[in-house]
C-alpha cells in the first residue's frame, strides 16, 4: 500500500472546496490565492468555538471534544474535526482513563443550510477515514450541523461515498503535483464565490479574448 510522506499531505478542508469546484480548490491550494467576503468571514466566526482544542466534556454516555487533529498517510491529508464525540458502545474502542468502549462520531459545522452540491459529506467522510486509520476502528456515520437551521443531518459513510472521497483525493494530489489549475464551466455558485474576481468565470466561458472583451463592452452599454 502506497503511503504519502508528511510534506506531501494536503489540507483535508480542501476536499470540500474540490468537490464544489475544482478550479476554486486549485486557486486556493496551488496558486495560493484567497479573498474574503461575507460568507467566508461568517463561516470563520462560526467555526471559532468548534476549534477550541482544550475543550472536553462528558454528557452521560457521550464524551465531546473539539478541534481534534486528524491525518492519514494512506490518503495523504491532515486537518481538524470541528467536533468529535465518543458514544458509549460495546463495539467501540478503548479510551485512556475511561471505562468501557466508545464509538467515535465526527461532526462538521457548516454556516448555511443543507445542499447536495457542496461536498460537505465528503469532507466529513474524509475525517472519519482519517480517524479510522489513526484509531484502528470502523466509523459508520457522523453528522453535519448547519448553523442556519440549527440541526444535525446524519451522514452514513457508504462504500460509494468513501470511493468518491478516495478518487477526489487522488485527483487532488495529481493536480497539486503538476501545479495545474483546471478550467471549469461557470455555474450559479460562481456569483457568491469570494474568488470570483481572480477566477474570472466569464472569461472561462468565452471562446476567445475578443469574444470576452466584446461581451464585457456590451454588458457595460446595457447598464
């Protein structure tokens, strides 16, 4: 089995960017471009409490931790779990200083509401796969917590989802190795992307520079 060295690890949080838009991920993680907007700032503030690495709390048969660092040499990624709960379960793992067995249950915080095209479930599944490698266990499910609805959405880590995570990470490593930023088709989500000005989605849609300039001039004359 091939394993990555630590210097080749990618950021696990980038998996969500990659699933949402390969070009967005490449601009951030290959070209080191970043720009803030309301959505990114609000998301950072929403995550601050979840990344308190000193926080540990026991709630009956549940232990709650925050900001747990995870990594996988097989997948070549590292990152943090917003919340990692351990539920008392006879089929779980042993924890130092705790009696009984405990089942890991990762929870990822997201500021908005559930959507099917964001890659949120892939990021959460990637966290679980890292934990499985670190703790030598099987994690069947976790949850996404959305700030707008203030509800948890249970996520099952199916074989299909796991395969999508592995395939995406493999493609990410290849693009990173090549230093290549792919072109993509503009979509509705481009309008709210903080990298819209750096990405220039309208330019990607144009067949030539002449067409792009002509379209831009036409849009200006229409306003």
